[in-house]
C-alpha cells in the first residue's frame, strides 16, 4: 500500500447556513489519478479550492506528504493548478509564461530555460516558445497552461474542468495527452469534471459527489458495475431501474420478486449495498447493453425475462437503441408502463424490429444489481 500523499480528514465548508461540503475524508495515493465527479453545485470546486489553499475550511485537516497544510498559504503546498480558462498572461510569450513560476521560485536563469524547453517538449509544442497566447488555438493554450503548471514539478496537480472550454474532438485528444503526461511524470492528480465519460476514461478512482457529500468512491468499474445507490447508478451511464422486493439475500446475491417476471422464485441479482435485506423494496439496475432481446421462446434456464412493447428505434452510429414500454411494470392495468432502453451493436444488414411489436427482454442474474436507495 502506497502512502497517501494527500489526506483529507473531516474537511467541511459552509457558506452561511449552506453546507457546501459536509465533513469529508479522502486519501489520494502517490501517483494516483483521482477524479471528483458530480453534478453542478455538488461541491467539487469547493473541495479542490480547500486542497489548494484558495479558501479555508470550517473544520478538518489537509495533509500533504504527511505535513499539515490546512491553514498554510497556497504557495507552501507544492501544488500546481490548471483551470478551465487557461489564464495565460497575454503580454508574455509562451516561454515567459512557462518560466513565470520558476522566476517566482528564484530558479537560476539558465536552469529555467532548460526546464521551460523540456516542459514544452512534454506537451509536444517546442516550436511555439516565442509566440503569444493569442497566436495559439484553445487546445494549444491549454497544453501551455499544463506545461506551466508542470514545470516546477509539484507533487500534486489539481485541475478544475481543464477541458471544459474545448470542443469534443480536442477534448478527447487532450484527455489522452493528460493521461500520457500523468504516466510519464507519475504526479498525483486530482481532476474535476462533471462529464462522466471523461471521468471513466481517465481516472484510477472516481469520487462521485452529490450535494456536498461523497456518494461513492471507487474505481470506474466499481461505480459503473457495483453502484451502492440509485444516484450513482443513474449518474454513470444509462440505466434501467425497475421496482422489486427482496425475497432473500445470501452474501452478495439476492432473489427479488418483480411484477412481470414469471415464476414464483422471482429473479436473481447481485447486491453490493449492505442495506438491501429481506422484505425491502429495491430498485433493480439493468444496463441497456445487458438486456437481451428475444421474440419469444428459447431463453435459457435461470434467465429472468419480461415483455415490453417497442416504441422507438434509434441508431447512434455503432450502437442501436431500442426504447420500450413494459406493460406490467407500472403495476395497475391500464397504467402507462415503465420505459426501458436496450442497446446492442448496430448491424450492417439493418434491424429486424418493428415499432409496436412486443418483445421479450432477458438478462443474466449477474448483470442485475439490487440497490436500496
Ligand atoms: N463563495 C460562495 N458563497 C456562497 N455559496 C457558494 C460559494 N461558493 C460556492 N457556493 C455554493 O456551494 C455549492 C457548491 O459549489 P461548487 O462550486 O463546489 O460546486 P461544483 O461541484 O464545483 O459545481 P460546478 O460543476 O457547477 O462547477 C453551490 O451550491 C454553490 O452555489
Ligand atoms: Mg466547479
């Protein structure tokens, strides 16, 4: 186990009566890429600003490499920062911009020149050293902002939506660049985004925040496949959440009763939430790609199935999505059914389904997750 080089314990922040950050514990390991993910207003920037020393907590402590820095000035923390609007100095050349933090640290001029050039090479832009920021594209400016923050080798880099201002293609490219630089430098990175795909592709671990609290902390896989709350299941990727009641639980498996599922034994599912117990009303999470479509008959043993009417078909490039309405899931007869989404890789020969058709939806027990709240 690597020693955490950032330790946050019991850290909290209020603005008047409003709790922007409830008491929060978070350990970030040396060299880890940790992402703070969550909806707008969930407290991501609040937490990052406290770590950076740009604002002060009401309670709790922040340790960097074992040293308590909770009330220390930002420059005492050995932290680099990159924000959404790169904030390069417009009247300085690229080289002067990158050299700035070195000047502040009174680095010898000749050594500084070398460090600036190696930082520029790191972001693949050695040829723009003498240009001004206005002579660069948005993506190039963001790379220079990254170079400026890396040049003095801080032990932790904090980034708050650094790619938010870039278009999709550039953002995808920059995600790879930041990952590469992270690999090469081995710096600890705490990264903020509200884009779940970005968080999934970049992070070692994701800290998903909701209303000033940590909703779940874990690997991208943990959050996507083993969510412990409906909020987490819903936030990451598309999800179908069906009402069910727990019949029995054994370890990390449950049997649930569900409207529309044939057989007295109900359906089986996985469970990662300690609150899910016998008799409890739960949601059954089924990811769209795990719903298998069949037109009646021929489903294997132990496979739960429900029927639903096809209401729409959408081809989104590589994937086809079927929108369905389950007649029974809504409960009472005549009630509008529960909406479901199923997806599968698009076929070159087109699809074989017709709107209005009734289809069977089957899933494997280990692809379903029961969640309490
Ligand atoms: N200086 C302040 N005074 C009062 N309330 C504040 C202040 N700064 C932040 N807040 C409130 O604290 C909450 C958390 O804000 P924060 O900036 O941490 O959210 P965020 O998760 O970064 O959101 P976004 O994705 O929109 O950047 C918000 O409701 C915000 O309005
Ligand atoms: Mg923010």
